[in-house]
C-alpha cells in the first residue's frame, strides 16, 4: 500500500495528515518525506538519526585533448547543459539532467561522467515509524532525482506514506507516480478550490486515483464538497478549524496524541483508506 499525501499549495496541512496517519496505523509503517526542499516531518516525530546517505547525479566532463569541437553534444542536449564557444565546450552542471546522451553521441569519446552531489537521505526511526527524509542541498535545482532516490526505499512489506511536495510541478509528479492513491489535502476557500483543481488535474494526468481531505473545515461551507461531487471525487474526511490543533502543531506535537478525540478521526481516515484500496 503506497499512499501519497499531496496538495495544490503549501500550508494546507499535508504534513499534519501524513504524520498523524502514520502514527495511528497498525504495525510498522514507512513515512517518506519527499518535500525535499523543505522537509519537516521530523519535527513531529521524536527520532534519532540512524544513517545519512549522500545522493549524487551524473554530469559530463570533457577531455579537451580528445574533443574536436564538432558540437554534436551541444546540438543533442535538449536542456542547454552544453554549449560551444568556438571550438570549446562549456558544461553547465545545474542544467544537466544526467541522461548520458552526450557521452554516447560523442564521436571521439571525449566525454565521460562524474558524480555531483545534490543532497542527502536521512534514515531515522520513531517507535513503529521509519522516516526516510530527502534533504536537497541549498542551491541545487534538482529535486526530482532526490525524490526518486527516497522512493527507492519503499517496500511492499509495510504501508508506505509519501509526504509529497506542494504544488503541481515535476517534483510532485515524481512523488505521486506509482502510488495506489493520492490524498489531496485542501481548505474550504476559493484559493483552496483553485489549487485543488490543479492538483486533481495532475493526479488524473498520471493516472492515480484521488480522494480529498478538507482541513480547517468550517461548518456550512460546502465549496469543496460541491466541487468534489461534480467531479465524482470522494471527500473522505474533515479536520475542524480548531485553535487547539494550531497550538499543538506550533509546538511540534502530534495532534492525535495531544487531542485524543482527533486520534479517533485519523484512525477512521486510515480505515477508510484501507477499505478503498481493498475494494479496488
């Protein structure tokens, strides 16, 4: 069971849902924090760092003694990571996607690959939860390869919860791909609805079924429910607009532990998700 928790924008409560669902699930669970530019799941879990693994991506390097300046590599590169200045090849590592095409197309074999660090993966444990955190290096633009590296730790043996990045860009798609269900967390405002529409379009594009959780739900505001009814998307739960939740969150506390009535809410959500997947 692989569940992605996503949202059309930041600040909707995506991480709140992810860590609290992980906390109430029976038995061991893997929580993958794929919000690699600003990971924060560890703030809510009393973990001890067990292992840190450096993540690298391949980048080309040119042997000037073999290069003839033919320009085949720069012509091939769709991302402008290589450019010709006269007969000299310039390499722009931050723009390279590591496909290796330039190395293969070079007629004189002047191009080889070296490794460039983009971030780290941190492995920590908190009781039954194993937290795998991706942390992108400051200044690195390549979140997607790091997210894919984090997802390699997913296993079929235990439930996997993926805390996806906010938005609908390439890192989000990398996080939700190959999951069984995307839980879209939103809020009942016009902005929340607009971002939900984009998030739902993204899940449909990659062929992932979706369900919605409404955070900061206000009694009587049916904006999100009406939209989901039109789009035939299930709303599987609501988290009330409760000041005590905000206070617990600001302290880094688990809502289900600090406020027992909400533990029941997350247990029901976990069961609904399990039933939905079993029915497929």
